[in-house]
């Protein structure tokens, strides 16, 4: 497990390259909520969007995850359940702090994922720009 990458995985890099080609700039491996030791794969700070790319095995993808068999099957079942619980808690913490949380599976097409992220970023930017242009004295 020590050789497992926590960041800059192939699926994450593919999405980041697609976002960069679209002209979007972002932060990587960022902690969006001060005092909370949870990092996010891709973050758009101004729009308050947190993007996570979850690995099918480590996060228990319903489409691709296959439970381990053998002598350590209970260990792996507990490990995946713990990861899923932490994922839910992280999403709740980020959402409660005002962040839009977008989660994707590693098997999803990177360009499709990047398009969905881009739409969310542009929508959040438009909403922020619209709010800023409203005069408080009208």
C-alpha cells in the first residue's frame, strides 16, 4: 500500500490536462477547509468547487469493485468501508463549509469529466459575477 499514489494518479492527470486545455486554472492537492485534514484533488478556490477523482478499488466503485477473497478479505472489506465513510464525511464537511463537491470515478472519460467540471465552474463564475454586479443601494 505504501506504493499507492495519493496524488497525481493517471486518471487525475488526464482530467487536469483536459481542464488546462480548456483554459481553466486550479489548485492541486489542496485543503479547502482550514483546520480539516482532508485534501482535494482539484480545487477552484474562487468558485468554491472541490473535485475528487476516486479510484474504483480504493473507494468501492459499484461498477468495478470486486471484494477481495482469501485470508485478508475482512481487512480489505473494512478498509474500503472506512474509505467510503471518510468520503461521505469529507463531502459533508466541504458542503457545510460552502463548497460544491464534485466526485468522479477513475473509469469515467476524462474529457467528459472535464466538461462537467467546466460547466460547474462557468456556472459558479456567472453566479458570482451576477451577484457582484447587483448594487446594494437599489
